[in-house]
C-alpha cells in the first residue's frame, strides 16, 4: 500500500511540474483509445477556470482526490508510528506531497473529505490534534499562494449543477404514493421499480454516491456500507492499548470516513477505480482487527 501510494503521488507531482500531456504514457497512465482521440483529460470533466485538475494515473481529478484522502491520512499515521528518523522524514515528505497534490486536483469535495478524515483520526489519536491547526494553516497558505483560492472558495448556488438534481430527486419521492415510498426506501429503483414521471419529476441518477445508494438499492445499500464501519468504530473504541497498530488502523478507518464524506458530494464509490479502493482498505481493516483478536487469544492462553 505504501509503495503503490508513493508511486501515485510521485507521478502526480511530476505531472504537476511538467504538465499532463508531457508525462502521459499511452496504454499505461491513460487509455490508449482516449489518447488517440486527443483531449483525454479535458473530456473527463477536469476543466476548471484555473485549468486542468491534477489527475495522476486516474484521468479524473475527483477520482485522484479520493485516492489522496486515503494516501495522506494513512501516510500521516505511518509517520506517527515510526521511530526511525530517516523513515519519518520520508513519510513527512510523502504527506506534504500528497496534500500539495490534493489541492492541485482542484477537487473541493476531496478537500472536504481530507478534512473529515483528519478530524476523525484526531478523535482517536490524541497526538494528531496538535497537527490539525498546522495542517490547516499550511493548506490555506498554499491555496492562496498558488492562486487556487478562486476555485476552492468559489460561490456556486447550484453546487456545480448538483442542487437541481437533488431537488428533482426529493420532489419525485415526495410525489410518490405511500406504497411506492415504502418500496423505494427498502430496495430503491431496482427490481422493476417504475422510473416514470412523478408529477413532472423523474427519478434519475444524482452526483452523490450516498444518494445513489438509496436511489438504486434503498436502505439495504446504505446498511451494506454503514454496518462494517459501525463495527470497526466499536472495535476501535474498545481498543485500550493505543499502540502502533491502533494508530495505523485508526488512520485507515479515518481515510474511509473521509472518502465517504467526499462520496456525499460526488458520485465516486459507484465507480470501479474508487469503489475497489474503498473495499480493499476495508478488507485490510478487518484483517488487522482479526489479527489483534487472535493475538489477544494467544496471549490469554
């Protein structure tokens, strides 16, 4: 995980310095068919008033931002747990580059997710709290110094076009008959649910993964995502010995909450590049918890 994360960040940093098309590797860092057509990055909703979002190997700034939420929070946890000065310095450099890359993605939802992740980690790990102010101050200075403030703090009443989607979804649900409401909230619009107009409003996809969990699978989908997270939260609260493994586990958990925070705004966990990352990280979390339980049982016997 550390090597893969470092590769993503180093490539993203090179791309930030030299340019997107100057560092592209057709068939490896971008789809070959997209490269042959040209304007590969512009066609992936990456164009802003300040130029292209930083994408690394993801071809989309928001997707790369989601990966950076995990990378920055996890690397920060690694930095706190190592005693070797050389490794601590390397982790510090990677965390710094990760945050720089995160800002350069120009993804406001990813920045929000990162802040949520750091706050959640600070809830579990006391030593993180003193860094939160430092992180916030450095990030703000970098945002304004690099000229990204125009993008990050831009006012948009439509939420980049999302608010009309939410309005349409809520009006469509409110105009359903009672029986339709019950069925919709249980299983979503799947299993033959009618997608017809409801007094002029149409059930359609919205740019929010959390909204789409309900839209396509009802509260069943919400439970699939929430129950494992609730289980891990309870296990972390009961973890009394706040050792190295605890900090790493807490950082992984915090990164997942940060990714969910971004998913509340962007439709990301529905997509394979980020959805797979989410479940891989969750699987590693469960492995760490399982190993701890085995270790406790062995010590008790």
